[in-house]
């Protein structure tokens, strides 16, 4: 998932995508522990997607706090 796609999502959608991405990452880690993945770089890409989503969620929450504080 690219940053441009993340910008267009609402906060609730971001949280849904985050839960989905975290589950996918966990499943990939389990599968990799049992049988190595064909492309282990998928783990890195999945971690980065989770980090992007977490960053976007934090930014949105901070923006809403600032807006509510004014």
C-alpha cells in the first residue's frame, strides 16, 4: 500500500487496514518460521506497510487533538 493510497483513507478505514495488515504480517511470520518463504523480502514490505499505517493514524489523531483544542 502506497502513501498516496493511505492519504485517501478515513481514520476508521486506516484502523481496519492496520488490523488486516498486522494479521497478514503475523501469518507470514508463522509461515516463514515453519517453511521459509519464497521471497523473504515480503516480510520487510509488510512491516513497512504496518509502520506507514501506524504513522498515518498517529498523524490524524494528533490533527484532531489540535483542532479540538482550538
